[in-house]
């Protein structure tokens, strides 16, 4: 395994910086940029580590039917965030750079947060931006960003990412989308039929019940 190039995928830029400093044998990793996206190069045990961070979720769940007048729909898929959200244009560059870095390595390590969102975020990037590397990536597990724990985590890599946790995350994302998009489309269409004018109305698995709590509270106050 000596001499191989390794891509280490983190969740946040701050985590990538701490990880690079902890893993570089000299404690002085090089910071580089491609199209404004920062990443680090470190050396450890004869391997070149390329350490790059995501920018939150780079992929999101979207309906296969784009027409907002059609509901209910139950077919959803993962798409780059910039294709589904107007304010996520920056993620296009991030995906392109991670994909480019991925082409230059032979090993992959997922070092995102060890929770449902971290696992799901990392899985989608490995699968879609890195060309299906989710099944061969190894996993770092850590709860703090101390140098000692990060080095221990690197030395005790899991052979695979945690797919049951990924499936739980996918389930949550798909349910959120199915619930929120269908009800939001129904409300928007109903409001247009009633008022004659178009305005996007939205609700969701959390948003709707929370608004109901607020309305009930306001009524009690009044």
C-alpha cells in the first residue's frame, strides 16, 4: 500500500484543516486551491494525502417530475444541489473540484462527522462526484478534532463506510422530500385556484407542525 495517493473527504473546511495538520508527518501540510476551492496535501507513511472538505450537502433529493402542477409524485432521486436550488450555485464548482481530485488517487477515506448526516453526505459525494467509490472507501471514526484522536482514527480505519446509517439518512431525505414537495404543490395549486394569482406556498415534515404550534399559541395568547 506504500506510495499510493489517498483522497480524504471531510465535512467542513475547518475539519479539513485540523485533519491535515494532525496527519502530516511534519505538521505542516500544504494548502492549495483549484478554482477557489481549498484543499490540503499532507504526507504520512509514504502516502500522499489529499484532504478536501465538502460544503455541506453537495447533493439533494429532487422529484423526477419538475412540473409543479403535478402531484402526488413518489419518484425522487439524488441530484447536485445547484440543479435544484438557485442559491447553491457554488456547489457546482465544489463538485467539479472534488471529482477532479478523485481522478488522481487510488484510495479513498471518508472523514465526515460520524452521524447520519455525515454518512449520507459523504456517501453521495463518493458515489456521484467520485465515480462510485462509496463501496471501496474506508472510514475514519472520531468524535473530537484533537491531534491524538485524529491520528488514532487514521491508524484504525474501518474497511467500509457505514451503509445502514447511510440508508437511514437516505430514508429521511426521501421522506422529507415526498412529504414537503407534494403538500407544497397541493397548497400552491389550491391557492391559485381560489385566488386566481400564483404564489408559492410551502410546508414540510417539520415546518407544518411547527407553524401549527405557533398558531395555537398565538390564539391562546389573544
